[in-house]
């Protein structure tokens, strides 16, 4: 199973580079300051890697053009959802074809 990017980028060249500059450039508003605050407090190694990984995910979300619509739907409880069983069933149906 592989994940395909929704809005640009490839596994080799993601839309947001997994670098300090790439992440900070993609973050919206005050989130950039929060990122730098956590970054400056992190120790080199697994702690710093954890900060970069967490904020890279947030930066990817910040670059999604549907972000505001999806967030509003999630907060309103109207975001379509699916169960793991439904996902597995669809996957099995696709591989059987």
C-alpha cells in the first residue's frame, strides 16, 4: 500500500521540504513562532527529530488548499468518515479486479 499526495509533491520531493526552512515557510501566522520556540528548546537528536516531524505534519496541513473547509466540517461534525473495515473491503475489491 502506498500513500499518494493529494495536492502536489512526490515522496522524493514533498510539497513541504522536511527542513527547518521548508517547515517554517509553510506554517501560517503564529504557528511559525510556536515552531521556532519548540525548535530552540529541543536537544539535538531524537527530541529535535520529534519536533521537526510533528511540525512537518502541521506544515503539510497548512499548505492544503481545502484546510479551512475540512477543519470547519470536522468541528461541525459533518466531515465524512469511514471505518477501517470499509477501507479494507474497498482495497480487497480493487485487488480482486
